[in-house]
C-alpha cells in the first residue's frame, strides 16, 4: 500500500495505491466527506464490484444510491450526462454529497464532468477498474465527453477528492483491455523512466500482475509530476505525454472501430521511434525494443494494413499538421525524449513508407 500525493495547492489530493475495495468506506469516513454517496458505474463493472463498494460505504452509516449506465465509449455523450443529472436531482443529491466513479476511463470522464457542473460542482472520487484508467484517465482532473464531430470536445478540469486503486479489480479485465494500459505504461517508460521499460521487457505477460505495484505506481508518479507542473495544460508541459500520440491519433481516427487507443498509440510509438532514428535523434535499437514488446504483448505492431497517406490526411483535417509540418515527441534514448520536434510531412511519409517496406523483408 502506498499513498501518492498530487500537489495542486487547494486542489491537492492523494492517490491510494493497492488498497482493498472493501475498505473504501473507511477512507470516505476518514476524509469526512459525503452525507450521501452516489456510485456511478456501468453494466459490466457494477455486478462484479458494486456490492463490495456499496456495503463498505453502508457500514460507515451512509446512504448509498447507484446509477448504472451502459458500457462503452459511445455512451460518453450529453444524453448520458443529462440522464445522470436527472437521477441526481430525483435522488436529492446536493453539494454535501459525493459521487463515486467505479469503472474505467469512460466512467471517470463522465462522472468527473457531471461532478464539475452539477450544482456548480460537487465532490467526487475515482475508483478506477481498468489498467488504462489506473495509470492515466483517473488522474489529472481532465473530464469530458464526446461530440459526433470529435472525442473529448466538451469537458472541464476538475480534480477528484481522492483516487482509490485496488489492483484486484484488474483480475476480471479482459486481456484486450489490459494491453491498452500496457501501451501507456510503455510510453511512460520511454519518456521518463527506463526502469519501467526494462521491467515490461523482463515480465512474463501471464504474470504481469506480480509487477503491477511497480509498473502502476511508477507510471502514476510520472503522470502526477507532469500534472503538477501544468494542471490545466496552459504551459505546454503536458506535451511530453504525447509520445506515440501524434501518429497514434491519426491511426485511431482513421478508423475508430478498428483501432483501440492503446493499439493505435503503440503503432504510433513504433513509427515515431523510427522517425527519431532516421532524423538522427535516437538509436535504431529503441525502435527495435519497442517493436519487440508489441510482439510479446500482442499489441498491434505491423503496419501492413496502414495507409500512411490517409493517416497524414486525417491529421491535416484535425489541424495536427501546421504549415506542412508535424510536431513530435521523439526518444533520444529509453527514458529520455525530445519535445516539440517538427518534421516536414513529406519527410515523415517517406520515412514511414521505408519502415513499412523494411518490415516486409
Ligand atoms: N481524462 C483523462 O485524462 C483520460 C486519459 C486517458 C483516457 N481517457 C478516456 O478514458 C476512456 C477509456 O478508458 P478505458 O480504457 O478504461 O475504457 P472503458 O471505461 O470503456 O472500459 C473498457 C471496458 O472494460 C470494462 N471494464 C472496466 N473495468 C472492468 C473490470 N475490472 N473487469 C471487467 N470489465 C471491466 C468496461 O465496462 C468497458 O467495457 C476514453 O474515453 C478516453 O478518452 C481519459
Ligand atoms: Zn493515450
């Protein structure tokens, strides 16, 4: 068990790492928050973990209400927000009460957003149940929903009261979802901490749960240090977290049904490390080591079906290409990256096509 502090002046909070879900009630009592508690969860998660959480909070004498939504990214919209708010009104929830987000990034993004606007802001806590949410989405106070025209177009910066992580919740998570989180963990290793990367290289994918404490804890510390320096993304300091995400974003939006975020980002990391090698910033070995991890964890690591001309077109529409140049975070070595490297779009295309052809030989 470990307590990680997020220092944000009056918005500071703790992340409780490797704590048991059964004790969540005690934590709420110790923090002295929430007259009533509303658990927000989805249809996959609540049947597995809802009872434990509800009973734990009831044991400290608080009334618990439950709001359950359908699972999935497509639910992350205004309609869901309005339905949740109607439920909160019907349940007489007010600013003395607490929203408890029990679920993945979809739940913490929606629940955090609702908490930020309901009655001009009520307290919420995150209890993330996916690897991606534990290392990324539940931390940092970015909340939001999607519009038809794009992801996360509406949202707010609104920090949770605390984040409470029980690794055991990951035991029920399908492997496809686990690897979405592994992709982000690899990113943290490349940008800031080679020990994370080496641990991912050493670990047996079937036994990865034995390394959760180290991998999740160290990943969170990197995210926290970046958030602390630039809480509201005003100083450009969060850019370091974008390694793999420039290209990854293009791949993801080129076909959102085909590419999950983590898979797309993983391909992005391979492509961007190859660009780094070709323009003389990093060694080729970085590219090879990242690619090998893809093999091991069954992340997408082949560019066979990817049309880079199309990807660049998507990035242009998304205004990610400015004056014919793309902006990257590129690795100098594992654990250290260079931020804000601009490369001409034609050069990017040439390098990526070369990489794709080499991969076939
Ligand atoms: N706010 C941020 O800073 C931030 C950062 C990264 C991602 N995000 C957002 O997070 C979302 C993705 O999060 P996610 O990958 O957690 O997706 P998710 O919340 O959709 O969860 C993935 C799937 O796993 C299921 N699930 C969750 N926990 C489970 C468990 N313990 N056992 C079995 N099934 C479980 C869910 O029901 C869902 O079907 C995206 O909307 C993304 O935009 C936000
Ligand atoms: Zn990401």
